[in-house]
């Protein structure tokens, strides 16, 4: 058994049935990704559209690809035919373009709204206030090519676990508020994509349903 398959098995045990593992393959060689694939993993993610397209070309066709990085509107058309989920929807304009491109392919694309709770200015996403404002005005018929499936967030890049926990708690509170309110009649709104290699255990404590893990799998 390789170190990669050992890491994968350990993380899967930790996650249990409540949370799905999304393996982040950015910067990894194809043979490394194939080790993860051969261990049974089918959910993978990339940060950039170009890298995702290259990976999809080089790897097995049954992989379910997610995009987790910032997405420019002019790049949506390249992934609209096949993408399984877009995690980082950070503006109404981007959501509208995703819907428009999805309809060209007669499909509806699952999307997560990205909320910015980290201290870093470089992180993208709606502020808590912007998110609530947008969701309160959201009309599904305006975006027929998307399904809003939940929220995504990144915590601050810090060793302060209390800070990370507090940020995840804020996202979970927003998620619960929206799920009980605006999206109460939307059965698709059930995903909370929080937690990466450094903080996924904290994210699990706050109800994560998808963790995005790279280095902890590849070592």
C-alpha cells in the first residue's frame, strides 16, 4: 500500500459518512493523481480552468471534476459542458453567466455561494451582509441554468485554531439561517464546503459536508 492510499484511507475514516472528500489535484503529477484514483477516489478539484481542462484530458473519464478557485466569467464556457460543481460563486454576475452557459448545453450546474469570512483581503466571496442580501432577493427563475446547493468558505491561514473555529462557526450560522429561511423549500441546499488539509478536523466540528484536501492526501 502506498503512502497516498494510506493517507486516503485514514482521512476517509475520519470523515465518516457525513462528509465527502474532494481531492485537490493542483500541482500534482498525473501518476500521483492516478494513485488516488486507483485507491477508489472519483471526486477531484482544481483551482484554475486551464489546469482542470488539461487534467480532464489526461485522466479517466469517470472522474467528477469540481472547480474550487476564483472563476472569471469569460472562462465559464470552457467548463460548462461537464463541470460537476462550481464552489466559488462570488457574485450575481458570475452566477448569471454560469446559468447562461449551462443552458447552452441543456443542463443545470450545481453551484455553491462563496462567503468571505477570513481575515485576508485576498480571499474572494460575498461578505455575510452581501450574501444575505443577495439570497433574500434571489429568484430561481432568473437563474434557470444553476442549482444553488449551499455555501463554500475558506478560513484564515493561521495556526490560531480558535480563530479558524470562529470563522467556520459564522459560515455554519449563515448556512443554517439560509437553509431554514430562503432555501427552506430547496432540497438541493445541503452542502457546506469548508475545510482543507490544515483545518478539516475543525471544519468537521462545524458541519462540513465537503472537505477540499490536497497535501494531506499526497503527503
